[in-house]
C-alpha cells in the first residue's frame, strides 16, 4: 500500500542538483516544462515523493547509470506527486526526468503568475513559502538546499531574468529564444525566481567590494521611476558588507518591480523583487514616507543575502532567524547610512506594534513549532518580524554590539552555503560572549507574550536606593481568565535615574518572578527612574507609586525621544489592562508628547487608542473637543499643503496630525478646507502633491456627501495610474455616511476594477463603527465572489474582519459565518481565533474603562 509522507518529505531520498527548463509566454496561462532532478538514495526505494501542485505530468522516467527505468506518476492529495518505478531502486544515485505543464494565473501573487500593464503581459514568480511546487516538481522544503540550473524558452521580444547571470541566449526560426542561466549556488526552492516580459533595464552601476553589477528591472517605460531605488541600493549594500565583514555573496544584483503586484518584497539571491507601488514613483507622486519604507525594506532584503540566503534555516520553525534578523539589521544599517532619519525611533515604533499583537492570548511564540502547513503560513506575522527584531535589539544591548556582531559573523562563516538552526545561532553568540545565552534567549523565543515588570522604588535610611522588581505576563482586560501560566522570562533590563544633576544607570537580568536592583551610584533617593533605559528592553513597565508622575514632571526634559515613546507605549498598555485609568494615562501622554514631531505622533497614537467603540455616544463630542484642544492649534499651523522648506519630520507628521484633528476631532474649519482642496484636486491632480492629496481626500471623505462620493467613484473608475487609484480607493473607504457606503463597496465587484486595489474600501469601512455593519453585510453576501477575485493568500485576510467589532452580537455573527469556512484557508483557524479575541478584549475594555472615561471627558 502506498503511504504518502506527512508534512515533511522522507530523508532517505535527497536531491543533489536540479535542472529546470520552462517555456513561458506571459500572454498564455499554460506553461510547459521539464525537470531533471539528481537524487541520492540511502536505501532501497519503491516510490519517489516530490511536491507538485496543479501540475499535469505527461511523461517521466528515472535514469540509473546508463539504464532508463520507466515510472508511473500518481498525484496524491493537492501537493504531492508519487513516481513509482517498475521495480524498487537500489541505494545510490539516480536522475528523475519529468515532462509536465502548469498554469500561470492572472492577478495572482504566488507560484508562477501573470500581470497585464498598459496592454503588455509579464510573468513572474513568488515561491515562498510553499509555491515552487506550482512551477515544477521539486523538494519544496528549506532544508533541501541544492544548485539549480534554469533555462527559459521565451518569445523573442521578451526578456528573461533569474537568480544568476545569463550563460547563453539563442533565437530560433520560430520567433522564440532559449535563455540559459548560470547554475545557482545551493538554494532552497523558495529562493528560486524568474521573470519574463517586455521589461526595461536601468543600469545602477556597480557596488560593494566585488563591484557587483546592480540593475533596476522595471515594466516598459517606467525606468525613470526607479531613480530612488537605484540611488539607495548600492550604498546600503556597502553598509551591510561592512557590518558583516564579508562581500555580497552573489554574482549580480537585479532589483525587479513586479507589475501590478500588491504586497511587499522578496529576497531572492540576485533577483530581489518588489511590489511596483513600493519601488517606483514619479516625482509628483513620491513622498518621504514611500522613500523611507522602500529604503528600510531594501535594507531588510539585502540583509537576507547573508542571513537567510547564504545561511538558510533548516525548517520553517526557524523562520524567525531570517525575518527577525533582517528587520533588526535594517534599522541599524539605515541609521548608519542616514542618521538624521533616526532609525532608533522606527525601531521603537515597530516594537510597540509587535507588542500589541503579542498581547493576544492566542499569540504565537517567536520560534513556533510547525505541525501543519497552516502553521507555516501563520508564521509570517508581526511576531516573527517585529517581536523577533525587538528581542534581538534587547540581547544585542545586553551582550554588547561588538560581541553580538562577532557571534553573527562566526555563525555565517561556520554555516555558509548551508542550513542552520536556532541552536547553531545561539551557540555562536555564546562562544562570542563567553557565557551561555540560551536560557535567556529561549525564554523569549519559546513562549508567547510580553513580560510586565513592576518596579517599586525603595529608599531605606541605611542603604543604597533599590528597585523591588516583579514580573508576570502582561494581559489586557478581557484576556486574564484565558491565558495559560507562563514561565518567568530572563529579562535583561536597564534603568536610568537622576539625583539632582547627576544621572546613573543600573542593569540586571531578572530571572525569577521577583528580584531587586540596587542603584549603587545613587547618593540619595532618585528624583526619577526611567524603567527602560534607551528603550531597548522587550517588556512593559509598571512604575508603582508616584514614579510616573515624577518622570513626567521632573525627568521628561532629560529623556531621549525613544525613552519618551516607550513610556507612551507603556501607558497605552497599562490603560488597556486597567492598571492606569484614562485620566492618568492621557495626562502622562500629554506631558510627554510635546515638541518633537515623533512625540506628537506617539501621543496621537495613544489618544487614538481610546477609540469611538470605547466612548459613549453622548460623550463623543466631548472626545472631539479634547482632541482639538490637544492637537488643534499645531494642526492648523501645519496645514494640509506642504510648503517649501518643510522638514521631512514635518512632512511625516502632517497626515497623522491633520488626520486626528480633522477626523477624530471633527474640526469644522479643517474639514471645510479639506473639501475645498479635494475638489480642486479632482479638477487637476497636479494641484497637490501626492502625499498631501492622501490626507486631504481622506479628511474630505470622512464628512463627505453624496456629490463628493460620486465624483470620487467616477474618478476611481477613470484613474490610469496605480497611485491615483490608491488615493481614491482609500478616500472611498473613509466615508462615514452609511447610506453611501454600499455604492463604494460595489466597486469590488466591478469587472473593470482590480479587487486587490479596491480592498482598501472594504477595510476602511470596517474600521469605523458608522459603516461597519454595511461593510460586514456586504462581505458576507459576496464572500465567495470576493474570494474568487482575490489572490489565494490575500483572501485569508477576510477572516480577520470580524475582529473589528466590540459587541457580543456581532462576535456571534462572525463565529456563525466564518467558523465553518476557516478550515478552507491556510492558517484560517488562527486568524479567526485572534480576531474573536480582539472583540473580547474590546468588550472588556469598554466596560472597565467607561466610568473613568466618562469622568475624564466630561471636563471637555
């Protein structure tokens, strides 16, 4: 009886090399291919199991020495192909040859997929995590790391690109050309990549110690839009070479903008791919935010060339080794290259976002066991990326930057061109540090949640001041009765304090539920103590007694911006857990959030967390007055329209500041100004810079009427560029008039509209209580249609939509509707469970906070 393997293929048959030949015409859905896989058999083998999805095999055989052995091909389930030789194969070496066909679907974003842009067709790939099997039969697991030899047969007018330089190119009489690429270094399947179509090539010079050629690959006619990408890629590569102490490990560096692709980027060696909207922009449409996001993302993808590509995790449970490290190092190298961008602030912002995801009882651990394929898909989340990066920053600070860097370099030297595990990485750090770091590291890697460290300042008469410390898992309201017990973390923590004009610092590793930290340098009781020096620790801090008040009144001016931001994040967390009431939290944030633009944005984030679902209807006008009083004067002075000489920080602040005052603060003058500017922009898109138009259109739409709604709908249907459509779809999702909501949502069903772009309308309406019911009803009525119009991976997001509610009735509706469907999506059960948990937390917070919120807002 034929017994298929489980989640992982059996190790007795291993690939050693694979040749792939594909005939690809982007204008056609079907492609044809052949593969020759060299195999090493460690035992007598009756069946060769490979991954293959949506592939039709026409013929196959095995060669053993000079003998050809016929095989029977049997598809098993959705993802496996069994190749059965007429007699068992003896241990040794064999080559499997397969001829087959597959499908390159349009408007997809994984496997081999196609896009049309300006009447031209392009074919591209995205194989991470489990999609190489849609392109060719293979061993589609990261531990099988082998050289690939790729050959593409394409139309003569098309260009072809892959991981390695072209070895030869030959055109035949039939109008096709055969492009053979140099063999790759050892790669897992998910890093193999290619693209075919009428691309333009922009020479971006050479970079790095080996003077590697750098090129921007863009769809026809868009070369000028890649200027920023071309300018920043080389310098980032140089910074990374310096940090790693070794040259870029591949022969070329192409950076390809995917036509029409919605998403982020992918680190394929030699052929990094980006969503076109992230990589490309005209001067008129560009913004500081896009430039910085591209730069950080490119630094992330380039960091992968060493950490993830040169050394690859052996299995998906160590995905964090790739993504956490690349996120962490991206902040570091961008800061080295552009210190004025203040990457330390971005690090703190990202830390806060991942902590909010880590508040969930159902949150994953960083190093999550992989038991089913859905666990692999679920691993690509804010815990793997953001939390992992924050934990790395904490441990770098604990060990010291030089020690940490030395450990990373040792790890890469030891495992170059191969695979490695978390244990290998920790051993390298331990060797560099001269101490075992595994107990501390593992306490953060292998259990979910955020530590909450409570600190009580004690100043005895007969000894040095000290902090009494306690740790437990942080849990927001609504979660405490559901969380399993957690083990104590090994928390590296440092505090900063002041006695008069003299400042001190003290550090420890809190390994037990309680402990003590003596402030040895303090000559008397400190005036203030900051619980997280330099904002490096991954924990929330609760400073007992009057410690927070003393910090805000006596220490604020001496705190760094990251230290103030981390206090704001703590205030938001403590508000959500009931440890601070509304007045305490918002008063603290008001005192800390003055001056610096980044502090204003931090304060706006905390104020915004006290959202309309928590505020009684009778007090919403009071909340609006509070917002206007806090931010209104500065918002009106900044204005909607950029001016010559505006700093980049001001340009980044503008949408946050104007958004909260015009929308949450319901400022009538700003709303009227936004409408006037929006109508002007509709007549002439050149009247506003794109980064200004975004907040103008959103603010005008929040209070917009039927006339404006129709004008925006008509403009969205007529829009030519992706950037224009993005502005318009976001605006249509911002209307708060429920009677207009349905007309905007109908665009998601329009055959002439790309549902991936128009999805912004649905999520925008779901985010606000006034349009939420309309949007949720629309989603349920058209769920199957929308799922068919969206790429398979994106459609999983729809399961999270129930998490926007804050009442038991809608929670039950989400369970009834999504519950039976969740199993049809990879990672669907987890996505649904987390969305329901968010509803529970919102309900609990609303009930617990309402009395103090009522008292606070009644003053305004």
